[in-house]
C-alpha cells in the first residue's frame, strides 16, 4: 500500500507530512495511513499538469500514440486485477466478486478510450460545407487543458478510470483527488501509470480531504475543467466555484431512481432486478433504484417475494466466500443510513424487513437489506438519496399515475420499467425524465453508452463518445482562398 502522493512522475510526501487513517469497514480496524495532501501539494500537481500540457507536448501527441499508453495501463491493471480487487474490498467493503467486476471494467474503460483516441486522428480532416466558396473551413477537436478530477468512494478505481481514461485520450492532463475513504487503488493507478511510462505530469494523484485538497483543486486558477462525481451538495458548490473563472464543469450526481413494475411483468425477474438495483454495492450506487413502484394487482405478491429474498442475503466481510452484502463504506455512511431509516419511521413509514445492523455482527459498518412501505411522498426517505441498502416500495393504479410518481423528483439519473408489453415499455421509457432507462432490467452499464442525469442528477454525460466530448474543445479553422480581401467586404 502506497504512502506518498504522485506528482510530476515522482512519489512525494505531502508538504504538511500529515496522514489520514485507512479503515477497513468490515472490521473497523485502521489498516494503513495515506498522505493528506493540501493546497500546496495541489498547486505543485496542477503546475506539473500545466507544464505537461503547455510545454511538454502531450496534447500534440497523436491519438494513436496516446492509445499505446492507455492500452498499457489497461494491460497492467489486468495483470494485477486480483490484488487490486482485494485492496478495493479492504478499503470500500464491497464483496470480492463485485470488486473483481469493477477492476475488469476499469481496465476495459482504458481500452475503450484507446480506440476513441485513435479515431480522433482521422475525425478532424474533412472540410465543413459553408455558404461562401471563397473560404475553406474545417473543424478540429482539441484537448480542453488541465483537468481537475474529483471522485467518490463507491467505485474507487472505476470512477478514477471514468475520469482519467477519456481525459488522457483527449490529450488533456489531469490532477485526480480520490475520496478520502477509498484512495488506495487510485494510488496504485499512479504506480501503473509510472510503469506504463506515461510522461511526467500527465497524471497526478493527490489524496486528501475534500474541503482541503479538493477545494484547492476546484479553485486553482490554472485548472481548465472540473470533472466531478459525488453528492449534489458538493456538486452545486463546485459549479458555483467554477463559475467564478468560467471553468468547464461536468457533474455526475446522485438520484432517487424509480423502478416500475406493471401487473403483466415477470415477477421473479422483477424481484431479481430490484435486488440488484438496490442491494448491489450495499445500495451505495448513484443509479440505485431506490423507489419501487408496483401496480396494484401484483403489489402483495411482489412485496412478499422481495421480502423473502432480501432476508436470505448473506451479510459479512466482503473477502468471505458467498457474501452478497458487505459493510457500508464508513461510520459516517452507516450513521447516515441508520438515521434516514429512523426518520422514515418517524414520518410514518413501515419497516417490512431490515432497518438495523445484523445482530450477529458486532463489528463493522453493516446494515441489513431494508424494505420500507407506506413512505409519505413528502418525506425525506421518499425524496432524498439514502445511499444504502434501503428501498421504498409503493403501489400505483394506472400507467399515468406511475409515470407521474416516478417523475416527481428533483433527480433524473436512471429509471427502470418491468412489463411484458413492448408498446408500454417503449411509451413509458420515453415518458420517464431520466438520462438512463432500463427495460426489464436494472443497472447494466456499458462503456460505449452515455451515462448521466437529467435535472439535479448532473450536467454532461460520461462514457461513450459523449464522455470524450467532456474533455474536448471545438475549433473552427477558416482560410480565405482568394487574394482579393477588399472584394469580400464590399460584396
Ligand atoms: P461528497 O462529499 O460529494 O464527496 C465526493 C468527492 O468530493 C470526494 O472526493 C470528496 O472528498 C470531495 N469533496 C468534498 N467536498 C469538497 C469540496 N468542497 N471541494 C472539492 N471536493 C470536495 O460525497 P460523500 O461525502 O463521499 O458522500 C455523501 C453523499 O453523496 C452520499 O451519502 C451520497 O448520497 C452521495 N454520493 C453520490 C455518489 C454518486 O455516485 N453520485 C457517490 C458518492 C456519494 P472527501 O472524500 O474528503 O469527502
Ligand atoms: Mg464528504
């Protein structure tokens, strides 16, 4: 496990010499200490990224050259995948099979953006048709500059990959501030980049607190673009800070995503997808389908089957065989989820199952899979992201009611619809105000497809070609092809 920051191609102690404890959420034990970077470390990192961008020629490399580095990084991640997955479990708590999945996806993200980097070489050569044939115009895409990336703790290495891979593919340089709770694999990504011989300053990793290192990155005048994933509160703050010097900003924030089950749905399938949508990663997923809306005819049956399955889930240390639900990431998150469930009950909600820590587990930030019903529409539990294994289930009568209930939220990240009626699924998919709609499934995510939210769930899209656009500027280059300058003015 690393103990230093990665700045300008070198490992360095933070200037303050401060550290932050790393706690294994399954045991509550301190297992390591990471460097606590601050404003001065961020300044060094941004200056290195600036130099790599302005002077060392990273943006002038061809996409094909950058693709070589990205593929090397993917390969090196794959070569260490088991070790990285285990590190992720120790840091974040998620079950090992989920961590393995994340590491594979992170490597895949680097490979995918290697391909898009290569495409950039050929994309910008064609002339644009314009209305005056004395001019020739073409449009080129260029890197936006120095990126400040800030990521959360729910998918530590994968969220790093979602920022770093497209930024490097575009020709940007980046300073990444991982979440204070889960920085271990981000520091390993720095080691991987070093081994891949990525030029100094192109990728810099500064661990530290959001309010210190994060804030310094957000307000640094030499950063051109901020890419953030996390809470709406911090996202809003970052957007306000970015406004001061018109930094580009993309935000991937939370949600309160609905999943609609119609009378004609396959109930067993629906139950499985609901479980996946709310209990995977302990429910700490921005797109978690935390509001389940069920049509009257199947409500009782679905609730009974869901409750039965939720009670069967094996809870424990993510490194143990057969565990499906690990601990929440931190004491803070455990306290937040517990408080949200208490508050829901005070507001009138019924706890059908779960609602507390499992009695058998004395240590660790464990919380049972929890199902709430009778949740008032104006309550905190119905409206706000809980970010834990807590699902609100509610009945509806008509398709129109279901869509209205689903859309009655300030969020709009994802939504899912379960029905065997193809016309209905199409109609409802279009009516739902969300950036991602799943039909007869929940949560599958593809590197090629756009990821992001409507309304207060964010701005911009990650992944796919849309994710690359986040890191590109658009430039027109127009040439006058006649010698008669005056002729154009007096036309
Ligand atoms: P957060 O506070 O928004 O943290 C996300 C990242 O922003 C972290 O790296 C954090 O650093 C950093 N940060 C915090 N304050 C900052 C500031 N003033 N300037 C720059 N960076 C700053 O989220 P959280 O505390 O980890 O979780 C709180 C809630 O956010 C969760 O309960 C959940 O509802 C939501 N959340 C959403 C997602 C998502 O994928 N959409 C992911 C995680 C959490 P620190 O690590 O030091 O706080
Ligand atoms: Mg925080």
